[in-house]
C-alpha cells in the first residue's frame, strides 16, 4: 500500500510496466497520487463495456471502484496485476461485494469489447472491462493521470508503456487510495477491507 508520499499533480513521477510491457525508470518509486492534490474533482466518463453497451461512472455510485489501466496484449504486468486483484477480492469473501474491479484498456485499437470479454474471463466474473474510441480513452487516461505511450511504429505486436497504479475510488467516485503493483493478494485484501469498511 502506498500512502506516505504526497506529490504535486504536475510532477510526473511514475512507475512504468517492467519488461516488454514498458520500462521502469531507475530510482523512481511509485509515489502516492494524493487525493486532494490529484483528484480534487469527481471524474466522469462514459466508455464501452465488454458486452458492447455504454457504461458510465455514475452507474457504480454506492460501490467502491478498484481501477487499473492496461491492455490485453501486455505480456506480464497487466495479467499479474489483475490476478492479484482477483485473488485479493476472493480472499475478502462477502466484503468484496462492496467493490467493483474495473479494467480500462489504454489500447482501444486492439482491445475491442469481445477481446476484453475473452481476456477478463480468466480473472473471474467480477471484472468490468471498458474500452472506447481513441479520444475517449485518452480523456479517461488524462483524467486519472495515467501515462500512455504506444509504440505503434513497431508493427502489429507493438507494446504500450503506461503507468502502473491500482486506484481505489470511493462510493461517490472520488479518489481514496492507490496501491503498488507488487502488493501481495493478502496485503491488498487486508488494505481493501480496512479502506471500504464504512
């Protein structure tokens, strides 16, 4: 769990996916994107669900949103992070019903709804997968301060560098906490149980 390093919203200190998914900037820790500094306002979006219909943030009011931005062609960090999220929610038992895990693709060119649906089926039925147009995804990534850089000149199997942070948004849709990519399922489950107890 991260929570000791408030930073200014204009300061781009991010951890990238490691390995083929991107790169990790040497010496840079994942620092907390402190709620009042970064997410001062509520964030609104309407994106395309994995089943093809439009879904908006307002539909999840009253639930906590556990959000991660990534892409289905990511070879390592994204599936690992989603697996940890799924395992943590399983460990929470009935307490996990307070949380909706959401995966937003930052690669809408390849991540069509049917691709997202097939991909997320490996992580259980809880996940909500969202994609959209290039413009919609760019707007969502900007709103959540997610760095995205696609290397499309590398051909059809291009990779996408992106910041790797799991966000917890509260029942009103406001930022509450964020978690590092190396959190264990046990640690994440304990932190989420505590954070969503109200």
